[in-house]
C-alpha cells in the first residue's frame, strides 16, 4: 500500500483552484494516473483526498451496510455528501468546488498534509490550531492510541 508523505503550504485562488506542489503531483502519479476523490472529513473541518482505488475500497465496505437500517442509510448519505472526483490539470492545479471550500473554511493560505493513503487540505490557521498540542498531551494520546499495538511482522 502506498502512502503520501509531506506537509505543504500552498495557496488557493478565489475560483477554488489549488496549485499543488510538484513533489505532491509526482506522488499522485504513483497512484496510476487515476482520478482522485475529494470529500468532507468526518471529524475535522478539512477535506480528504483519496486515490480512486482507495476510495473504491472504502466504498466496498460502505456498500456492505444494510441500507434498510435508517442509521446506516443516514450515515452513508452524510458521509458521501459533497463528494467530487478531481484530477490535476496540465499545470498541476486541483479545482475544489465552492461547497467544499466553504465546508473546510479555506481562505487564501492552506496546508496540504499527508495522512497515510490519503492527504488532507486545511485552512492554514485551522491546521495550526489543530496540531498545537503540548508534548505531554501528545505523549498521552500516542500511548492510548499506539500503546497496545504489536509492531512485529507476525501480528
């Protein structure tokens, strides 16, 4: 499985065009030249950008949910609200739709940051606020999230 690497400060124009850093464009090419899917994040005011194959894998899981259970149907509807396919244009820009720009509160200064098999698009100020945590708080969170994981290859 491929993962994105890096955090980049960029700009978005009034029309929602985002100039991607060349190193990120190169990483995107490593995913086979397919389109990407951009969607609203579930937990934060940012956008998530998935390679098409990763998105299809995620949708396979969602499609197994029983849609005759109301909470499942409601979840799928909200989870996929505003989903768009995007591809970098010939000068390395992504077009972000107005509804997604508004959801994420994207102004002129933005941050693109890797998040494993996807990357996130943040308003710069919002991103800085989210990652501003004390070393003690982050250490506690790391222990809670990663403390019980075995890192040997057999498990």
